[in-house]
C-alpha cells in the first residue's frame, strides 16, 4: 500500500475489489535454514482492493490481502521424530497443535 508514512490509513468501508491477472509468474523464495532444512515460501494473493486516493498526491491506494504458504522441501534426517501416538502430550508443543 502506498501513502505518506504515518498518515491516516485508507477508509476500507468504500474499497472496491479489483480483479487482476498474473503478469510474471508466481515466484517463491527458497531458504536454507541454519538447522540444515530447506523451506519454500510463496505469497498467495487473496484479494486486491482499491481504497481511494492519497489526498496529497492523488495516487490510488491499494490494499493486498495475502497469506504466506510455507513448504518444507528438505531436512536433516536427525531432526525427524517418531510420530506421536493418540493421547501423547508433547510438553513443547504449542496449545492446539499437540
């Protein structure tokens, strides 16, 4: 989204959904982690909204609703653990993910 830093956010109550086409592929970033794993991160575009114009420059405001998609490509075999059995509790697991 463009706009003056620290300026008021655009009014999304009157924002218009803008259709789009992908012009130059859907790039993904591959990252090598310090633990030896390789992940791929891709940004999934959900919606693009035009939310008015900047009052100073007249340039249109765009809001992009997106979500990251993370995929594990490779990992060192020593990082793999045995699958948990039903009812097992992992003390280090995040709530809701055990």
